[in-house]
C-alpha cells in the first residue's frame, strides 16, 4: 500500500476528506521527523515505538575496489512493533 492508497482507505473508513487525511498524515510525518531528530522516541500504544539507534564505527570493504575502509558511527531510525501488532501479524496465515 502506498501513501495515496492509505489516504483513500482512511478517507473511506472515516468519511474525512482526502485532503484532510493527507494533512493529518503529513503532520504526523513532520512530528515523527522532529521527534527522531531530537533523538527522542515516539511511542504509539499497541502499534509500536519509533526511536533512533546508534550504529558504532566499524571496518568495511569497498565492493568496487576491495579496499578496506573505516565506516563512521551513524544514527539510524528504528521501529519496534508493539504487542498487539506482533500478535496480529503472527496470527496471519
């Protein structure tokens, strides 16, 4: 499902206009981005937790030249599914 399909689905289920649903999703995205940029986490009860994880510096290999390189420490977005979401996905067959 892409963003347009999500907007359509939410609009049909809630009877909100597609324009209003798009505004809400855009706002949610901006809030999530600001929260993660501050290295805070966003907990969505029953759904999951968005946070930032730190990947330590490590050694790597340039696949084109096979030369060893040092990869710096980086921060990456992380999502941990909540209990209800995990149970829902497990029950799908």
